[in-house]
């Protein structure tokens, strides 16, 4: 019996690491540009929102505070994730990025609840709103958020961490557009409830963005298969390769954004070349689903396994008494 592990792939594969470092530096620069713009405008918006008695502006400012927090979290997470793996953190701190994304999603959801409550209260009893101030400030906010969203879009949005910050800014942009429309309605018609209605539109956008971030980060924490990868179909594909007679204990998960991993126990024909089979499977995984971080335990199949019918349950598998998940064998893929 022999076990073969892909040590080269485990350490990340050479040339790709350097490129990622350059990209991370660029990401930090773009996020810092957005952070400065958002923080300066947020401070001014709080003052104007109080002067105009506008919940829409104050809610936008509150959301911008979470924008600032989300970008700061993203920057901190990037630095922590870049630290090399050592000690008990065998993956390093790469999942700090996913924690940051989840925190961004949760803040959007929690803030949306508070803003919805305030908006409904103002629909019932609308206060007097200074429409001109609201309109002017919202238009400036649109411009600031367009530039900030553009800056963050230049960073690598395949990172869930960067995507979390981007969704905050994008939600703010749409919110300011709604606030500008509300300010114009209040200014020209005197319909004060337009301010609260605009707040509810912002709330809807915040709920959508927050739910998406919590869902995606939650899938990673629960070790779900990466989006777009069907583990059963992948197992069937691998077991159909030359020399493979069974595959089980297949696990596919995401370590952090842009880094998926796979492990499996592969049984090959007695006398077959375990190393050649492993290399073929690694090449297939890299070329197909793009998984290069792999750990494959490759052993020779026991003789009694080869006498079983493909659909017959293996009740006497001495080589792996507690297999997890379905067992994949060539032929009609009944697991």
C-alpha cells in the first residue's frame, strides 16, 4: 500500500505567488483611495443631514460609516492574509478575508433593520425636510461614490473581501441616487415622505448585498464545494480515468477567495502506477475546474474489491472503514 500526497501543489505552485503579491499591493492602494474619499465626505454629510433634518442623508452617512469600517477591515484582512503559514495556523490567516466579508454582510443586514424602522416611523409621521440641502448633498455623494466605486473596481473583485467593500460602496451609490430624487421631490412638490421612501429603497439594496455576502462567506466557513463545482460529477469524472477503480472520501472546499482545495482517496488497479495516476488526476483537476491545491492518497485496490459488481455495496472494505460521502466506481455511476 502506498500513499502519495501532492506536496508541490500544497505549497502554492511557484510563479503564481509573486503575481498575487503585486496584485495585493495594488488592491491596497485602490482601497485606500476609496477610504479617504468616503471618510471625508461622510463627516460632511452628517453635518448637512442634521441641518436638513433628512433621514435619507443620515442613513446614507450611517451606511458610509460601515463603508469606512468595511474598507478598513478589508485592508487589515489583506495584510493578515499575506502572512506565511506557521505554527498551528497551517493555512496561515487567509480566512481573515472571509471573516471580513462576513462582517461586512452582517453590518449591512443589521443597519438595514434600524433604517427600516426609522423610515417606517417617518412615513407615518413625516418631519419637515430641507429638500434643497438634501438634493445638493446627494448629488455630491453620487459623484464621490462613483469615483470610490471605480477605484475599488480596479482592485481584484474575485476576492470576497474586496467584493464586500465594493458592495458597500455600490449600495451607497444607488442610495445617493434615490436620495437625490427624494430631495428633488421634496424641493419641488413638498412631499416630505419621499425622504423616507428613499430610505426604504436603500434598505432593500442593503438587504440584498448583505444577504449575498453572508451567504457566500457562510458557504466557505461550512466547507461547501466552490460555486459551480458539483462534487458528485467531479468524482465520476475522476473515477473514469485510466487505471482508477474506485474513489471515495472526496472533499472539495474553498480555503479563501481564489483558492479551492480537494482531497480524495483513490484506488488503482493492482500493479498499476500510482504516481502516474496521481499526476494524470492533478493535471485533469488543474485544466478542468482549476483546482491546483490537491491532496490525493493513492493506493492499490485490494483483490476482493475487483470482484464486486459496480452497484454492489462494499460491506467489507478493510482499507477504509469510515469513508465519507459517496463511493465512485467506473461504469454506471450509482453511489
